[in-house]
């Protein structure tokens, strides 16, 4: 299946946010069931404002993940064009598109689109074992830090993680020159 990245337009923002919230909620509900401790007052695992803030960052590049001509996910990247130290802020595939190799193909498209990247970094909650498997075993990231009540991040690309860093894993992928 052909997987491509398409730049998010203002007309698609609402749909993008809804799709992301659905995918994040699915992962948390799959892990915790209806007693999910990771929901906000609106019942969302990721708030609308958190997604909007990620999209609106001046260094953000936001894409739909397209497969077979359909919107099946999305990705928000923070790109530092000076240092080449980039951050995968958010990535999701809708539940119906999971476990089909789409995420890996999307990530490979990201790496191809940003060949000057020196390092990629991302953070994911400890309970997202599918994400941990994906980042380490499929994409080649390395877990380098575990944030918890005894170890909080000094800084982060995502202010929400700084204010509530409990039980998060930080991953880094060092890119090979010319790769």
C-alpha cells in the first residue's frame, strides 16, 4: 500500500484534531478500559488545546498520513532547521489502520523528507506498549530516559509533559550521515 504525507490545511484542522483524539483515546481505552485515568474533563486522552498548540508552534510541520488515498493518520513534527535536532511531537493512525505497516511507511517518509536531520526525539507514555515497540523495534529509536515523579524533564518541546511528566519514556534516534 502506498503511504504518503500531505501537508495539513486550515480546512482540515478540525478533522485532524478529531481523528487524533479518537486514536489517542482508543490506545488508552485499550490499555485501561472505561476506568481510564488519563482523560480530561471532556473525556479526551489528548485535549483539543494540546493538539492546537502542537500544530501552531512556529517550528511545526503537520501532515496527514495517507494510505490508498484515504486519511488514516497524522503527524506533527518540530523541525529545527538550524541544528537538525528534530522532534516527533505527535503521531497517530486511526484504529482501523493500525497494525498494517502504515506507521512505519509514514515514518520512513518523514525521514526521507528531512534528510538533514541529525537526531530525532520523541516521548510516549509508559502504557503505550504498541508505541514503544514501534519506536524501538520498527523505527530504530533508543529509549534514553524515563520521566516519573522522581525524575522530571528540565525542558521539553511539549509544555504538557513538563507540567505532568509522570511515567513517560523519551526516545532518541541518531541519524547516520548520508543515510
